[in-house]
C-alpha cells in the first residue's frame, strides 16, 4: 500500500519541484563558499563563480515559481492549462544568466587592467571538490528534466553544468597565476572572462528550445510515431492522417485525424473518437488535450 502511495505522489510536477529545491540549497551553499574563498584567496575567478551561484539561487526560485504556476489546472480563461508559464520562466532564467555574464565580463576587464596580487594556492583545493559537486548536481537535475519533459528544469540543470565549467576555467587561471608567478596575475581574470563567454553561449542553448516551445515548433517525431502506432490498435481506426503536437510545460496537446470506414453511422464514429482519445490518454499520461477529427475512407 505504501509503495502504491509513493507512485501516486511522484508526479512529474512533484519530481521537478523536488529537484529545484535541491538546486536552491546547493547553490546557496556554493555561493557562500566561493565568495569567502575568492575574497580571502585574492581570486576574482572564484568571486565570479560566486556571483554566478548567487544568480543561480534567484533563477532556481523563478523555476520553482514557474513549475508551481504551470501545474495549475485548466480553467475558463486557460482551457489548455498554464503550462506555457514554464518557457516564459525559462526566458527570465536566461536573462539572469546574461546579466551575470555581463557583470563578470565587465569586472574581469577592469581587473585585467589593474595590478593585483596573485591568487592563493589553497583556492585550488576549494575548487576541485566543488566541480565534482556541480557535475553530480547537473546529472541529477538533468535526469529529472528528461523524466518530466520540463524546459525550465533543463535550464536549471544547465546552470549546474555551466557552474562546473566556470570552476574549471578558474582552476586553470589560478594554476597559471600561481605556477608562473609575477607577471601572470591576470590569468585568473582571463579565466573569469572566458567563463562569461561560456555563460552567454549557454544562455543561447537554453533559450532556443524554450523559444521553439512558445512558437509551437514541431520537435516530437518519436512521440508522434508512437501515437500513430497506438491509434491503429483501437477498434474502428483504419489509419491516421494529420497529427499535430504542441508542448505546454510538461504536457503535450494533440490534434489527430483518424481514418474510419465511411459507411458507419455518426454515432459509431463518435464512439470510436472517444475510444481513441481514452486509449491515448491511458497510454501516454503526459498528454493534455486530445482532439480527434474523424476522416471517412
């Protein structure tokens, strides 16, 4: 009985929300650790890393809000539900990324032009375990994003991956500065500048699929083929014709044209459409609205 209850509770929305809470807690701890280490260790690359982790906290809260809002049921004003809130929140998350990348780049350029001390060697010991931590976090959240088909959670996962890569850049910059000594103090700042460029590139990777979702871009060939295959197993359905799929949050809405015998009655055709809709909703729990159009053969 307990196992059955657990399965009921673990909906895609709840899985995504739990993963977001994990991101918030992790980013909060990382922002503090990196910030303190960066200030005490004279490493702007670490401070830049801390800035990114801080923006990640706010973006994760946005993702959390978006997931909860998108999970609201359909109502009179939103007959298809509130799933489109998810890609909109993703746009805001991208905005946070671009803003943090711009701040990091600006400060890096200023530091490159200003003489300063070489980073402390012990900052490398701080960064190494953090990289492993962030990569593990990326793998966990990315897995949940795939399970739930959540674009916002995918964006949150990429925050972890970008954080790991900027930390790697920081390790390289600090190592060069520490190893070569005087005259190479700015290697740390160049690493931070590189990290800002990667953040901008990563912003595009997150933005593009969310834009496709808002624009109803078709990216779901595998699901389409599965829907066609299942449809022909329903009694009375001879074949399928047009099939359109659009994504809203974690839900897919389907418009399907089903081919039936032209000599059956309207009542029989109506019943076939209901049977087909029920079968698809049962087979694919991620489907939302399913509109069946009957085509006579």
